[in-house]
């Protein structure tokens, strides 16, 4: 079934996020394609990354890819035929399917998986025959950062804790990708100031991919401005049934909202 989702893209004109001047040529915004739920395809510093995708059944009520998009993802067909790395924040089924990731890796010989050792182990268990060098299991100490290189792009793996939950993944990471215009993906990180202290001293976030609840009220938006400080925000993890209400609330808050209509849409 084709699942449609309104995805709010909140730019830095939120009153709580300071405006900045025009970008320099070195700060061209990354290209972003929405996959489903928190999953995106991003192009940063000339390299392509799938983040928290592909998934299969997911978890209700969150969005999944329609059948044709899922087939392209798992077969590494265009526009997913030149992915350099798959980055997975944690093992929850709405962010990660080991079988789907293994299928893509089997058909895209250039791609590597960068994630926690727990996620890497789950993929390797269903990816017989893939060489060990296709997998990079990285788990910094809590509150710390470890950088890896994918092609010529820098990927910083951030050890940030997950929101409290009944199925708490202890091995939860985020990613800061690139140097000139870095993209931040926080997975399901706990929205608390101490969880993002590790961003201090790192390149300033250009685009932050954040769960929609990070920007629903004034207090949350102030937290984002103070603790993360992105130039732009893409709000993800939005259940389709809640899209209309969340969109109304974001518009009332004064943000500019773009509405890509469904999984597989470019975010411009």
C-alpha cells in the first residue's frame, strides 16, 4: 500500500533560531531525499548516504516505503545505485531491517555499513558471504565522538542516548556528516541538553534531521536552538495520521513548512 506522509521541513526562520546570511559556494545545501519515517538519502561532500533505511515492516503508526520504492532500495537501483554508506542509528524496526540492509549491500559493492556493533552483528547474521571490510562497527564511549572516512567525506559517529523506552537500545548513535555543510541525524535521541554537549567544537550543523517532537513547542525549539543550533531543520518520524495536526501546529509557531507528499520525494 502506498503510504503518504506530510513531512515538515522547518527552516531557520523559526523565531527561536537565529537567521544567518547567504551561503558561500562551499556551503551549498546537501541534497536530501525522504525515504520513510526517519529514513533519508543524503548527498554530502559528493558522497551519498542512506540513513536509517531501508526498512521493511517498520512499526505502526510510522511510515514505511511503498513496494516500488522498497524494491529500488533493496536492489540498489536508481536513485539508490551509488550509495557510499548505510548509517543506522539503532536496531528498532522503524529505523532498521537487517534483511533489507543486507539486500542492498549484496547488490551495491561500493557501500559499507557504519553503525553500532549490535546493528552490525544483526546484519552480518543474515549477510553470509559479505566480506568483513564492508562493516564498520563503531561505538564511542557515552558522550564521545569517533570520526571515520567514507571516500573523502568525514562521518562523525556520536554516542547519544535514546529516548527512555520499554525496549531501550543501549547502543544508540547519531551521525554528523561532512565538513562545509554538515548534516546531523539524531535517530531517536533523548532531547536533553546534556545529550548534545558533544557537538561543541564540531563543525556547525547545517541541516538537522530531528524527530518532529523536537520542534512542537516553544521550549523544545529553544532547546534545539541552544543545544544543536542548526541552520535548517527537517522534522521526521511523523506518523501519517498526525501529519495534518502537526503541520497546523508548526505553522502556528511561525515556521516555514515544506510538504513533500510521500516517501520517495525530494526535500528541496
